C-alpha cells in the first residue's frame, strides 16, 4: 500500500504538476518541490518537510481553473488537501497542511511587514480566505498544537515562488514520505 500511495503521489505531480500556480512565476510542481527543499535546507523535522511538499496537493486534486481566486472563487484547496493527506499520513503532516492558509491570515495579523511581502495572487486569495485574523482568531489558532509547524510551513510556502530554483527532485523524498505514513 505505502509504495502504491507514494507512486500515486508522484503520478499526480507528473500529471498535474505543470499547472500554473495561480498567477505565480512557478508551476504547482516547482512550488511544492521548492517548499520541501527550503524545509530540508532549514533542517526541519520530517513531518514539516513532507507537509511542505504536500501542502498544496489540494490544487492538484480539483478541477477548478488555475485562476479561480481571480474569479472570486475560493477553491478551499487546504481542506481538500487535508482530507487526502489525513487519510494516509500522520496527523503531524495533515494538520499543518490544513492550517497553512490560516497561518497566512495569522501572520498578517501578527507581523505588519508580512502582508507587504506577500505576492499579489496571495493577497487576492487572502481576501477570499477571510483577511487577517482578529485577535480572538489568533488566540484560538495558537491553541492548535501544530500552529507553529503551520507557520513554519507557511514561510517556506511564501518563499517557494522562484523561477528556475535548483531543488531536490521528487523521487528523493520517497523514504521521507513513506516514513510519515500512518
Ligand atoms: Fe503554496
């Protein structure tokens, strides 16, 4: 099963990884590999590396257009991705995936300069996602045991938009992926 699943994920990346990453300068596949690569470079724990690699897999699982946010549609990819990841992977992987949009809303509230660094597509989707968190929402978010992991993942997510970045290839994550299965 585990092998089949990892192959299925590799297959998904091959089939849908070339799709545009909502107006960014990289494809979905490049974005995912860059996020995971950055997590590896930081020496992050395996759950964060795998969560970084899979955080946007929801985008590869739906048939909505790449520019859905520009059309005013929230694709809810974090929920879709979470459902997929949660089925097969440890909670410590699935939860940061589910929270990576919330982490953006949290950072917007906590760090005034963070919003200014977001890419334009990310700002467009922010408004569909509810905008910066209120103080009460921040406090609630901080009660989730995985909120720090989600914030860390989010920082890689935001940086993983560099055209032609040299990264580790998907196949090199096989063992890490397998190790994070339930
Ligand atoms: Fe992302």
